[in-house]
């Protein structure tokens, strides 16, 4: 559906990397400017930002934890966007992953941890995967625009979540719409007991990046995705099974978003609440684009944005600023990035001549 | 409640509740006819809704709020135009960026605004644009109630339908359609693609501005996060299901108006066995089903979504 | 004596990138004449037309129109002032009706279309009046061309420029068209007729101007005194060499004519529909013998496209069998399997949008076929691919900054070379070639044709072409496709062109 972009594996990535850095710089500059406009001491605000982001052991833990969730979603989106399949439904797939893992761990609360944890994670993966299946089938069989369908699935997931926590799954002992706590053996094992960062998050955050990179650039599957992303017609001409590719890319993306949701429950929230919905699905889109749809770029961008998010929430708490600064910042990143990147592309293609005639 | 009365109320509510959707859909219809796919309507509507709310709350005049809301819509859509036509950002990417931008900006701005407000109660727009029964016509039995005892936006929606039906058959309509079918041919024969697309974008900005503003200063009287709830995307669906034809778009929007009306009544009279979330998710479920069944029925404009830059 | 109505004096045009398309060309058009502009692809004919029609402005030189030095701001400006152009790519919107297309022009030109003239022209061109409400997309190419000409004529141009108008007409339709042109000339119009076909220029024109490599070679009066061979040699000095290579080609053909047994490709009773649901293949049968080159000729739009799509798995077919060697397929061909099992190559007609992935690099594009061949392997060897790309670039003479370059930086001819190289490098046993030399310059055309001929014998070749000369030159057998069926078969040796045209048109002989 969306085309006309140049991808990272063409070794012309210098322009794109420049665009990423430029947009991030502009965004941060806007942030600092807004501190100034709010009349707070800019230097101490930056200090608070730093401490909230990576200044203390706790904040490092929190940042890595948040980054792992965002990175999972964005790795999945990288696969899907490479094939030009616009999965806007990461938010809903994430929710379904969270729901599934909660239901499973609550149902089998007597299983030991070494069975319960993998089982819950897997069910989260499956839930996210299945939630992406319907839009995939509709796209492939009826040519229905996947942006619309995946988005609708987000809203439906949201209402399913809302119904569950105010109905069947609601904790009878609590006044709030939330599920009971998951059993303690389902909690993801922490690296250091004091801090929330857990082994699985950290491993996934770091190990998946090279894995996805290898898949996209060094396998036939990845090459098929790239060809599909370049042009569906050419993919058909090359004999590729376009339907299978489209659905696989959506399923992989859904699976990773579902996994992210499961980790949110098992590693951070420990219960199902409406508050788990924080727009990570959309943040993931921003990260994937600003990271130039490259797994390493996504890794860096996830860590960066996660640290920014934590830092900003610290600043907002301390200085009584309205929350939402992160959201507006993300939007600025995105708009600046697309403008800069395409502007640079346009300027550079003007100088590229047709070679050979 | 007696069935006849219920149906009457439903029809009347449907015509009323479909207005934001219809205005947004007609706006999208124009730009799609010119070959532009705007996924940013949602962001545009959100920003207009918030701006109208803010002005309405601060100045207590809904008409000025509406005006400024429309202006906001035009401004946001101009940003979209700069992104996709002047800079060359892919249309869908530009649209999504605008939508994400819209939700981010309004999320923040709303909190910033009520953060600074001194009142303890939730912010409400004091004067909203409410019903305007037409003098004699509204006394007609049944039809009078449904058609002529309505919000002024409903009256204007009929006017809008008429205007666009006529415009489509006009010379300007033909030129815009040419751009949507093949912009390079249009450019070659001297139709200024940039100019016409800009006009369509401005008109869409205005209409989406009305659609968004309507939410906070007429249908409801306050702003909520994501008050548009996917309306912008459902509007795009209306254009697809309506096959790029104003009358069919009106019918599709009316169908959804009925769904919203049903939702409203279900919430009022409550069916305790049915969780309210089901009613709320109905529009989205119906959208998916309709797209699956009727999505391929009509052909879109040939160059829809494809980038075009002037070569000459 | 007729006065000149248009004069170009020492006009030059250089494209960005340094290509000198026109070099001090002078051209004169008189009243009441049909003036042929003759030359091969790349001689500068299209550029000259673009300058006259207002699409381009010359870098040097003067344009004198109606006795005044002038310049044209745009094609519409030129049309308003009396110069109408019918391009090869028709400026018709397919989803609009005939009426809407005419109305569009009227609106853009801010003039009313002459309805009386419209009915008159419909008569002259032999079109039914109800064609006004039909969509262009539903009309065959020959009708569309007529509509385009009529559309321009409605705005009463003094000068009519026609760019290769006969490419999709059969010889009979061409003769019909020429009669109409003569009538228009006699009514007072001046017509510039661009072509690369010498015979046509000789048949229709009053004068012929020959362009070669951007320069005007000569302008000749055509009073029945001209010699085809001479003209051909004026057009391209390499024409002789081409003729020589034609003789070489003849000798190659002789030697490979040895017995063909068994079939490489068998198509039985193929029935298929197009995207809009209309039946396009209505029981097509063909047999491609092993080692032979079989050419399918026909007017565009008679099912060639759908046939090829069915053969390569891009289209489902309702009935019939497609058999590659021993593999039989019903319903749809699994082309990836065919490529893998039988090494089949497919040179596509649409090089820009189907044959290559424009925003990917050369190495990936060359590896496009690898996907089907190396299906068992999971990982791809980047180094081997880059090495292979380098080999291909040098072997086939593809001009590119580097193998890592993106395909959209290559010119059309080089992209075609790339596609052909990629397809032939798999050492195919069967080649399906769709319009392989369309739009290429003479050198590349000869290169491609001799390449195909050299593969004959080892591979079986199915050639789909609109170029009768090419078919006659290369094929062992020629079959004619009309309305979704194969209607005739010929041997290229002693072919009756009149009979062939009738068959292409579906006229029963």
C-alpha cells in the first residue's frame, strides 16, 4: 500500500541515519524549549530528565524494561513494514497478548513457574498472532485495506479488555476494574531482586535485533519480503507466493506484539488493567519508522525513547507539568523525521542521473 | 416503549449522529477523487474537536468555536498537503503521521488546559449548538419530527449532499476526476494538479473541521481523549463502501448513524444481559464485515494513493 | 504551389545528462501536405514532435508558424493555436466515456466541441453514434486511436501531428487510416506522420524527412520515384549491417532446422477470463516443439497478454491444460515449480513495473529467479550474488555505476538487458519472450535477436510480438492469434502478408 521509499539494505543509509538523528535532535530541542516556556529551570529539568532516564540503577532498569516492550513491537513491525504491509494493529495485538497470558496464568495458577512462564508467554504470542490473522485474510482474499482492519481490531480489543476487567475477570476484592494478581511463580525472574528488569526482557531486547537483521537481509524469506515490499507485481512475477508472505509478515508482527503484551503482564503489571493500554502500539510505529525499519535502528530508538519517556514522566511529576509531553514529543519526532527524510531523498534524487543513455 | 415511537426516534437520531461521519466522509471523498488518500482525518478531527472545545469553553460562543475549529482543520490539512505533495512523503505515511500527531497534541493540550483551569467541576462548553426546529415543516407528523426538527448541521448535510452531487457533474468535477484517474495526463493537458489538490485539501480541512468541532460543541459538550474514536477511519470506509459516489456515501453514513442511534438507545434503556462494550464495539465490527463483503464492489480512482510530482 | 505553414530553423535540443537529441535540425511543413518523419528509435523524431506540439522548448533555433517567429508555451497552447498531436500513448482516460473525454478537452480548451463535426467524423471513421456513451476501457485499441484523432480534429487544428499511429493497426486498418489522412489533407490540413516503417512513409507521404541520430539527413519529394533500400540506408548506416546480420540469421536458421520431436509446451483448449470478467481465451491450442522458435503474431488485445499470464502463473484459467514438458497444470500454473523443474525463462513486456524491483539493487534483481531455483536453501549467499551480478554486467554490457546501484538509475535499454540476462543465465530449456525488442535501439535490438537465435535448438522459444518483421526474421513457425484462439499457421519462408492481415483481423479467407 505504501511505496516509494528506500530501504536500509541499499547501503545508502547515510541519508536516512542523518534524518533520524536530525529529527531526534529537533524533537529534544523542542522539549527543552518547552521546559523553558513552562518557566522551570532548564538545567535542573535536564538533570531530572537524566536521572529519570538512566541516572540511577532503578531508572536504568525501568528504561531497559520499557525498551524491551517497545522493541518487541517494533521488531515485529519492521518485518511487516518491510513487506509493505501496514500493521497498525500492534496496539490490539499487544492487548490480546496481555489478556491471554493473564487468563492462562490465572487459570493454571498451581503450575510451577518453569512451566507456567513459558506457557503464558506462548499463549501471548498465539493471541497476538491470531488477532492479526483476520486482517491478513481479509487483505489477501478480499483486498481489504489492512490499515483500516487492523485499526478496527484495536478498538474491538480495547472493548474486550474493558469488558473483561469489569466483568468476568474482575477481582472481587478490588474496587477498581482490574483482574486479580497473577500467581507469583508467573512473575518473570528479575536479574536483581530490587529492580524490575527481568532476564527474558533483556535477552529479547538484545538478541532479537541481530536475529531479525539476519532474517531480513540474509535469507530468501527476507529477500522475498523485500521484493514484495518493493512491488507486489514484481513479487508475483518472481513466482513468490504473495499471499503466504503477506500473512506470514502479519502473523510474525502480531506474535511479537502479543509477546510484548504478555511481558507487560508477567513482568510489570502482574494483573490486567485498562492502564496497560499506553499507546505502545503507536509508539512502536514511530520507533520503527525513525529507526529506518532496521532492527539495530529500532533497538537504539527503543532504548532512547524509553529513556526519554521515563525521564519526562519524572520531570512532569516533579514540576507538576501536564502529562502527555511524551506523546506530543513522539508525534514531533515522527513528523520531523518523515519530512526530513523525504526532503533529503528528493534533493538527492535530483542529482542522480540516469546512467547509460 | 412503543415500537413506532422508537423507530421514529431512531431515525431522527440516526440523521443527527451521522453528521460528523458524513461531513468527514464527503471531505475524504473529494480528495480521493483527486487521487489523494488521507489517513490523517482522524488527527484532523481530533485537533478541530479540541480547538473548538477550547474556544467554546473559554469564550462561551459556539459559533466562533466552530469557525476556529474549521480553521484548525484547514491548517492541519495544509500540513498534510505540504508533507505529501510538496515534500513527497508517501501519502499513507503522511496521513498516519498526522493522526499520531493529532492524538499526541490533543492528549497534551487538553491536560495542559484543564491543568490551568481553576474550576473544580469537569470542563464543559456552556453553550452548544442545539436543535433548530424549522417553523412550519417541523409540525408535520412523523416526517416533520425526523427531518425538520433537527440540528442545523443535519440541514446542512442535505445541502452538502446536493452541492457535491452537482459539483461532481460539473467541469471542475471532471477535472478533479481526471487528476484522480491519471495525474500525468491531467498535467499534460494543462490542469494544474497542485492547485486543484490544494483546493480539495482545503475543502476537506474545512469539512473535517466542522465534523470534529461538532463533536465537542454540539453533540457532546466536552472533550475526551480520542473523542473521535476512529470516526476518521470509518469515514474512509464510508467512501469505499459508497463507491466514491455522494449519494451512496450518504446511505452508508446513514446506516452507521443508525448503529450509533441504536447504541445510544441501548445505553439508555439498558439491556443488562448485553455488556455495553458490545454495543460500543458494534461500529468497528460492522466496518470490518462490510469491508470484507462489499469492499471490492466499486473501483477506486486509478491513481489513488500514488505519489505524483510535476515533471515539467 | 503550397506555402509553408510551419518552419523549424536550426533547432537543437539537449536533454539533461548530455544527450543531444536534435542537432540544428531544420524542418518545413507546407499547406495541404502529408509529410513523413522517418527514422529509427532514438533518431530524434519524438523530440521534434514534442517541440512542434509545444511539449518542449528548443535550446537553439527558431520556430516560424503562420509567418511569425513564435514559441509554444504548452501542448494546450499549441492546440489552441491550431497544432494538434496524437501521441503514441493516447491521452484518453480509460474509465471515462468517449463523451467525457471530449468534454474534458472542451473544458480545458475553454471551447465548445463542435457536435455537428462530431457526427461527421463518426461517419468518416466508420463509428456508431452510440459510441459516445461507451467507456474507453471497453473499446479495442484501434477504436481508441480513432477516438483520439477525432477528439483532436474537433478543435479544428491546421496541423495534425501523428506519432507512430499504426503500431496497433493491421495492414488493412492502416490502409483505411491512410485514406482518411488523404481526405484530411485534401481539405487543407497539414499532417506530420512519424514512423520508422519505410513502406508506410512511401505509401502515404508527399514528402519524407529522414532523421538520423538527431540530425536531419535529407528531405525528399515522394513522387513514386523512391527506392526502399536507399531510404533504409539513409535512415541507419547500420541498416546494411543489420541486413547482413539478417543474412547471418538466415544461415543460423538453416542449420538448426533439424528434426523437432516432442513438445516443450502444450496448450489445450485454454479458456480464461480477464480482470473484468470477459472471456479472453476461448479455447486456445498451441504446441511448441522442442528446439523451435514459435512466434505468435496478432493485433494487441486478442488475448496475448492473458495467454502469457496463464502460462506464467499470473492468471487462473477456467478450462484447459497447460503442459510444460511432462508437468501438466489445470486451473493455474505454479510457475515457481515450472522454473525449478524445467528451467523456464520469462522475458516480460512490462520491464519497468513487472520485470524489475526498481528500488532494489541489481544484485537482488538478478537473484529474483534464484528464489525459485534455490528453494531448498534458507540462507542467501550475498557474496556469490554480487559476483554473479558483476559477471552479468560485463557479459551483457549493461551500463551501470556499480552492481550495488539501484535499478531505477538504469536506462530502459539497460533494464531490458538486465532482465534478459537474468532470464537467460539460468540456462533455460524454454524461453517465453514477450515483445523483447520493443522500444530498443537498433544495436540492442540486434543483440537481443541474435541472442534468441543462438539459444534456439538448445532451448525452445515462444515469441510473442506485434512486429511482423521480427517474427518472419526469427521464427521457424508463425501462428496467428485472434479473439482468444489460434486461427492460422504459417511458415516464414513464403508468407502471404495480405492473408496474414486478414487472419489477424478475423476476416474469413
